[in-house]
C-alpha cells in the first residue's frame, strides 16, 4: 500500500473551474460549456435563455429578462441557430444549437412553419 504523503501531486489534473447557471424557466443547473466543448448560453432542456447581451448596442444588456426560443434558422453552412425573443423588450438574438440540446424541441420549432402554413392547405388539391 502506498503512502499518499510520499506521492507528488499530479500536474495533469485540470484545475479549471466549470461555470454553471440555473435555468430560470425549468430550474436545471446547466454547464456553460456544451458536451462538445462549445460555449453555451441557453438551457439544453427547454432551450430558453436570459437577455444578458445587448446585440444592438453591444456589451452587456440592462434588460436581463427571459428569452424564449421562437424559431430555428439554418445558415448556409448547414449549422442550426436557435432564434430567441426577449419577453420584455422583444429583441431577437440567435445562438448556435449545441450537440446536447433537446432534439424534440428543436424539431418542433423547425417544422412549425410547415405544420401551420399561412394559407389553407386545401388550395394544393385544386392544382
């Protein structure tokens, strides 16, 4: 049996702090880094966020209200973005989809325009 007092501390052990935040909507404690290591600013369970960055003025936002996911945008690269709207000031923001985001909610938002078109589907029967 080895004596722990005689062993040198491991230099390969990471001492970096993992930042977390509590989702104000669902209460989940969320890491600020997604499973693939990318920076995250929304809850992977409910996809909601907080208005902390002012995208019009730049820098931190004074609003600090909740942001609701309203749509999915697909970039030319094929990457998906979650579009959020602030419940207080109506500002829109976009954030990259993370690998561990709720896939069911993402698909629901992506197909919503097809499921609820702004015209009657019966018009296609006459074509």
